[in-house]
C-alpha cells in the first residue's frame, strides 16, 4: 500500500510539472500567435472609424452644419487616411505567420528540455515527499521546524515554563522580538526570575525600542542585579542607559567600575573601553600618562600626530573643566590640521572622528569621517572600521560614502 501511494505521489508530481510547463508555454506563445490577428484588428478598427467619420460628415452636410466646400475638404482627408490603412493590409498580413516559427519552436521544445535537465541536475526527483507531521517528528537542524514543534507543544501545554525558557532566546536570535518578549515573560512567570531570563527580557525590550534602554528595561536590569550584583551584562546596560540619558559623568564612572572589576581577558572589555572613551575617560589598564588619557584622543601611539605630550597631560590635571575642554579642542584641531597634511594615518582618523563626537560636534565628526574614508575607502578593512565607529557614535554615514 505504501509503495502504491509513493507511485501515485510521483505520478502526481510529474503531471503537475507537465501542466505547469504547458501553461508557461501557452503564456509565452500567446503574444506570438496573437500578433497577426491583433494587427488585422487594429487596421480593421481604423478603417471602421474612418467610414463612420464619412457617414457623420454626410449627416452634418445634410443638416447644414458645414458648407459643401468644407465637406469636400474633410471627405478628401478622411478618404486619404482610409486608402492608406487599406493599402497596408496586403503587405503586412502574411508576415507574422512565418516570422516567429523559430521562437515558437524554442518555447515548445527547448525551454521544457532545458528545465527538465536543470531539475535532474540540481533537484532530487528520488527524494520522497515529507509532510509537515513527518518533519516535526524528525526536524534535524531545521530551526523553523524546531520552532514550529515547540509552538505546537506550548499551544497544548501553555504552563510548560521550560518550553518557554528554551523558545525565548531562539525567538530573539531569529529577530521575532515580540514573540521573544512574550516567551521571556511566560518563563519568568512560571519558573521565577533569574539573571539570564531577566537579562534576556531586557535585551528584548531594547530591541523593540531600537537599542534604547527604556525605563522598563532598566527596572528589569536592576532586578537582575539584586539577584546577581556582579552581573556584567546588566551593569553594562545600566551604564548605557546613563549615557543615552545624557549623563556622561555617571555613565563613565559606571563603565570604569565595570572595567576595573572585569578580568583582563573579558570579551566585553574592549566595548566597555570604547564607551569610557566616548564619555571622556581613559581606557581601563591605560597608562595615566599615555597620550589621550582623560582627553579626547584616547589610546593612541605616543608618536602619532596630534597626541598630547606628558607635559600636556600634567598641565590638564591642574586646569578647571572649562580650560581643560579648551585645551582638548585645541589638540583636536591640531590633529585635524596634521591629518590634512598627512592623511595616511588610520589611527589618527579614528581618534579625530571619536574626538569630535565626544565634543558633541557631529558636523565636524561627519566631515572627518568623509575625509578619512577618502584616504581609506570603505571596501577596505580600515574603511569598514571607520564606518563601524561612525555608526557606534551615531554619525550619519550616507553622505560620507557618496
């Protein structure tokens, strides 16, 4: 019985292929076969219109609407057009029937053969059909089938907290953020809060709000910290919320605290250092006397153009905030001038773009980005790094890449 059903399934498949091929051939051939008839119909229609115009002209003349001279002139013009249309008929009628024979043969013979060869080469005609139920029984590595199987299970068992707990991060990775949010809430409701679940819910809320740490997300993160005070993910996002709220000093202190308490090889440390620099601080582990520490051009090569000297750093420590800001701006402008003279300094362009962003001068930051991309085009690795930095700093990249 199973063999019979398999045979019928194969027959149905090939019948469907043949029907689709025939339908496609008809669609392609119809304009070719219709061409001559369409031309005849157009000419016949034009002739009928001119004959109607002649009859209408006679009626106007009998009714006294036009003079005999006007009628003679109009009749001559209409007659000329009618003769021109009638004269084209014998010359054009036989052409379409012979003109498209090669194209018709190509559509009827070559295209189906090419399609069949392509299917036999790249397809799997020997592969048995597998309905959804069979794929759900053996999903393999098909994520979509795994999700469908889990959803069916949860539709029958909505109080299965473990099922929601497993499904929530899968939803998030496949960018189904609204479904992920519901799954995380159900998992927390049924299994209780945990740092992993709370952090996942917070990230989902941020994804819904385009990366903004909302008040609800912040509350979820604070709840996560009550369960795990040293949770680096929650502390990072809380520091990020301070940065987004326009509180750079608090954000810098929060990032610096996280950097100090993180292992030296922590994978999140480079990102934390970038945010410390964006908020006017020095990277964790940097030499306080190194060029750029606590200034606008952090973490650079001491010999690179535009970096402050150790005397500059020492002098900056004794200045008030206004004088220090003025000194930083002067060094940034000096770096800008030196890069104009020697643009082949990739680290210099990275520092310049970041420095203008820290100074909240987005126009100059965008200009520096455009000039840097002129020296290091986007197709290259260094150009891509410049664009990635610009996106992180919120600098528009469209004009810079034009």
